[in-house]
């Protein structure tokens, strides 16, 4: 634990250097060389290079899986999503029932737009029968959703493939970790969909992925060609007994995962699914969002050259 805290502090120190680099000039480089001063304290960073390359901006967006706010009504959910600084939202049926009428769906979509948010998807949606597959696509089309985060039974994937081609709506299959007989890991889902339309892919729930003993960063990179959605969270242990915690407090290497998304040019949504504290989730959700935004800011501004180092 002590080693992890030291790593966390060092990362935050690097973030400070990145911020200094961004303030040095619009062209993203220092004009003069920094000279190391005598008597450096242990653990401080020294800058020895005159030039730094700033990494390109991310292609993905941050959003919310509304299951996070499952105990709250629609208006409260929209307000809380805005309050933590997120713009994209994926509705669980708590906030837009699957059996809603066309008129009811239009009314909810209007509320989302008025709140300044974008309803990009729906899920997780179970598809255990042909009727449920048809309903999911009609529901998503009526709401203008671009992606269905779903769990179709294996034998229904042929029908799902036809519906994807008919509606041009993506289906991101969600893994649920140990105990899930259908899609415990992204690898299992990938094997089932790799021969189907490329608009059928994965929603990598990195908490469940880690609970299954799989490194989410390795998984994301290995199946990058089918990664359509991400549920970001953190867990207390890399076992089936792992429980949800605030992002940055658990066992998942979040900076590594975010760097992987940048590396593979992921262009979907990274949706927070904070499952802890269901009755009072705002503080933990806000902490999680703030941590991820801080990591992304540091990553995007850090020098890419090997001229920044930890002083011994």
C-alpha cells in the first residue's frame, strides 16, 4: 500500500510538470533550458530538456452509465450528471423504461437535450428472446441512440446481426465477470462476435474484467478493433470478491488503461458506472470523475521525451 501511495504522489508531481509545460507557451515547448538546482529533495523532478512534445488530444468522450444513479428519478439524474461535469449519458431502464411509448421516449429525449446532455446509448439491456431483441432496437431508434449496451443470448446473435444492419445501431456486448455464464470476459464476447458485422463489438466493463483476473489494458488493446464502449470503475480486489470503490482507490491501473485508450485511438464513450453508495453516490462519483480528468490532463500534457526523471 505504501508503494502504491508513493507511485500516486509521483504521478501527481508529474502532472504538475505537465501543467507547467502547458503554461510555458502555446506551441507546447519550453524556450530555454531549465537548470537543476543544488540540494534537490528526494522524490522531486528535474527538467533538463529545452523541448517537449505535447501528446495529441483524446478522441473519446466521458459519460455516465445511469445505473450509477439507479435510486434517483430522471430529473435528479440529469442534474447530477451535469453537476459532475459529464455530458454524455447511457440510460438504464430505470430512467427510460424499455416499454415506453414513442411519445414518452420523445418527452424524455427532450428533457435530456434541455439539460444540455447527449443520450448516446441504452443499457445494459438484456436480450433473452427474439421479442426482446426487436424491442431493444425499436427503443434505441426511437430515442436516437447510437449504441445498445447489451447482453444477447448467444443463439440470438444472428438476429442481432441482421438488426444492426437494418437499423445502423451498434451493439456493445457487456461482460459481467466471474459468475456470468454468457460473457464473463471481453475475450469470450470477442470470440462470439468476431465474424459478425463490425458494428457488433464490446463494452469492456473494466471492473468486471479485472475481477475475472484479466488486465483491462491488455484486453482493450487486444480487442481494439471491436471496442465500442467502456464502463470505467475501480474494484477492491482482482478476484470475484472484488467490490466497487472510487476510481483511483482500487487495484486497477487507471493511468495505464487511459494511456491504452489513447494508444489505440479509441473514439467511443468512457462511461462511469459507480456502483458503490447507491443511496448517496454523488461524492464518490465526483471523486472518480475528478481523478480520471486529472489523469487525462496529466497524460495529455506530459513530455514524451525521456528528459524528465525522478531524482534519486
